[in-house]
């Protein structure tokens, strides 16, 4: 459907959009939902084309968000968690031309693909840490799984093994990257050893830097967005995805292979921020687990990108056919960089945990 053809249907579905002249344009860089900006000249909304191939259980999302909404009434947060605006029938999802849409108030501010100053790493991480502490009262076990086994590293690993096992025509470079990923079994084993040790928290599970809205001056976090993957998880997931996307010299889409590396100074800012957010709730085991969180999340994404490449780009949006392969290579290089820096990260961790406790 042409974008402008959406407007009449939206206007009849949402009372706030009735009898207005509204313009519509693409927004953002998300890989799953489609994101559009609606503007009536004085107010803006985000219209999201909901991806129900990826999110098969919209009711579970609604349920999780309702738990947050109730908790926020008595426990205000220093930033916004944007929730879908109900349509005239009281539903968050509206079906138009066979496709599902959601409407949100637009939160003014800036989104970043990469930080431009280390203080932004600190603010981003503090916000996610504060969110984890704030949501402890809700309880990770109360949340429903919106994508089953989303961050189960062992299952992501097994999936790649199965999909690659069916291919007999891998190129030399594909085989090299596959071998690297298969060599990560020890990290998968460590991950499995943590499952009975770490408490289940309410985690965001997609804490990449562009899922935050910063104030115009980039000093403050105004909103945490993309709340569909909110569910029970481990703190190392949220901290780890920050490391993956913020403490890396380049974005996950970069193909400048020689310039992709970990920035330990940014890791320091991230850890300090997250620690300040979670210090009231975290167990010693959780604090320790943060150290490998970045590796875990980078491995998960690398496995997922590579699997999607082998399956013909059925999941992630790509702008060219080799893009998922390149993303998998990018994540491999970044994972290697983290592994080469394990000692340095451990020293940073010790310094922060000793001085902050
Ligand atoms: C997807 O929708 P978006 O772009 O915020 C993905 C995340 C990945 C990310 C990689 C539901 O997030 O898990 O980390 O791409 N979300 C889902 O960029 O699969
Ligand atoms: Mg997003």
C-alpha cells in the first residue's frame, strides 16, 4: 500500500488522528518493524508496521507492557517507556490492508547509531541499569516470553550447526567464519553453566544504542524504545548488548574489517553506568557475569546473522544480498577483539567493583 493511502484508514481508527492533515515519512533504522513518522504540523506520532512474522504473540507483548504500565503508576522512572496508543476499539494493534500497525507518541530527541562522547555510554548504560533495578519488583518470572528462547545461546548455536550441516557449497570465507563460530563451544558451555546461577530479571533484550532516545544535547536519556522483547532474562544480556553496540569502534553494519575493535575506555563507562544502576539489586554472580556479557551477545548476533545468511536472508532486513554475511563477519571480528582484551576488561571490572561497593 502507498504510504499516503494509510492516512484515511488511520484517521478512522484513531480518534486523535481524526479530521487532520497528516504527512507520513520513513523513520529510524530498526531491522524488524517498519517505522514511520506522522506529523500534523504541531504533533508527531510514530506509526509502526508491526512484524508479526517475528512477533507471533502480540498478546504476550500487551500483557508484559501492562505490567510495566501498572508498576510505573506508583514508581515513576526518570525516562519514558512509550506504550502503544489504543485505537477506537481499545486495541494497541490496528489492522489495515491485511497488515498490523501500532501508534505511539513521538518522543522528541535524538537517536544515535554510534556514540560521539564517552559520557553518552555512561548515560545509556545507567538508564538500562536503572530500568533493571526498577523492574525487579515486577519479577522476571511474571513476564511472558514474546519470542521463545530469544537469547538461548546454546539453541542459536545448535541452529547454525544444523543449517550449515545442510550446505555442501560453502565458500572458503564462509567456511572460515563458520569454523570460528563453531570454535566458540566453550563460551556456550560457560553460558549454560550460568543458567541455574543467575536470577531471572525483567530485561529489555535489545539494548542497542539506537533503541534509546537522548535529549537534544545528548546529555540525558529521554526514553527506552522497542519494548517488544522485554521479558525474563539475565542482566548480562542487557549489559552485553550495550558492550556489543557501544564499546565497538564501528557499527554492526560496517565492513571496514581492520578498524573494528573493542574500546576499553567505553567499556569502563558502560560498566560504571550499569553498576550504578543495578548496585542495589545485583548478586555477586550477576556482577561477575557482566564481564562475559559482551561476548555472549556478540556471539548470539553473529550466529543469528550467519544462520540468516545461510537461510537466504529470511529474518533480518538487508540492503544487499551479502549483508548478513558481512554482519556475521563484523561480529566475529568484534568478538575476537573482546577475547583478546579479556585481561584488560577484568582489570577494569575489578577497579569498578572495588571502588563502587
Ligand atoms: C533486531 O528491531 P531491531 O533492529 O531493534 C533484533 C535484535 C538484534 C538487532 C540487531 C526482535 O533489533 O535482536 O540485536 O536487530 N530484534 C529481534 O541489529 O530479532
Ligand atoms: Mg530498534
